[in-house]
C-alpha cells in the first residue's frame, strides 16, 4: 500500500504505488522523484509497464533510504537495472557558485549543459540502450529530471510540451511538500498564488534555454553522442504512447 495515501496525483501522472511526481515524458521514457518512494507493488507495476532500467541522476551522497521510505525486498526489483549517472561533478566552481544549495531552477539548465555535457551524454547513451522503457529520476523529479525530459521532448518533436511538463513537475513536488511526513530542509509547500509566480518565472527561463539550445540533437552530437545512439533515441522517444 502506498506510504502517502493523501498525495493527490495529477491527471497525467502514472499510478505506480508510492511514486511521487511520476509521469510519462514521451514514448518509452518516464520521470519521477526518488526511487526510494516506490513500494514493492510500485516496482512490480514499473516492470509490468515495460520498464527495464531506472537512471538515478543524483549524486552518490544523496542516495539513501529514509525513515519513512517503504521497505522493499530485492526480488521486487528483478528485471529492472538501476544506474547512477549524476548530472554534475563536485568541485566545479562556476556551478557551485550558482547552485545554492543545489540545482533548483530552469535558469540553471544552460549552465549544466555547458559544464557537464559529458555527464548528459552518458545519460542519453544509457537511455538509448533500453529494450522497452526507462525511468529517469533525481530527488524531486523536477530539475535534473526536467533538463533530461526537455531534451527528450525536443528529440521526440514535442517541444511545445516542455512548459507543460515543467509545470506538472513543479506542482507535483509542491503537492508532496504538502503531505510529506518529513520536513524538507530547504523547500516547503507553496500556496496557489506563489506557486503560479514560480511557474511563470521558470517558463521564462525555459524559453531562454530553448533559444540557446537550438536542438537537442545538435547539442548531443556536440557532446560526442553517436549517430546510431541518436537514431535509437529518436525512435524510442517517438514511439506511440499506448
């Protein structure tokens, strides 16, 4: 049974038990908040939906079970590979001067692309190898996941959906802050008016980022991702939704 029965999912969310801020991005790709929120039933539901890999974008020091996380036995994860591919590297002065206390805004997307292109390429290399479906996640399922989701949507030819996906991610984790049994050290639930202002500001920065990016394909090629991997990614990202 879900550990957060009061959590109100949005219309586009997937209903994996225990999952927070979880939804399909496009084709074979999904996003969510930290995987430790999933229950054993939730892991079985992932597998039933064709997920064969979960890519954790967090730094290794962030990965740990917390006191309110459900207990999950190893057999529930069988058939799903877990990969840890952080989007950033410690010690980057330019990034650490801005990401206080962490990457928490769309205004940082360009910086991450400029400073950690190799890290992003590694994520997309792994995504291209999925047989049937992949989930990306960070801590909240909002910012690091949002950057990868933005590039995937562009590869899928669904650039017009980027802002809606960001809004859904912001609203999803804000809902979690409303019901979470654990107080977040830096964030809290925001009322409607304040949340709308946050979403508008993020959308403005996303538009700037997309103008700078050009295309996800061109960016990833520039980071050394091969043509065959890009072709596989396009096919997976454009797979018709069920």
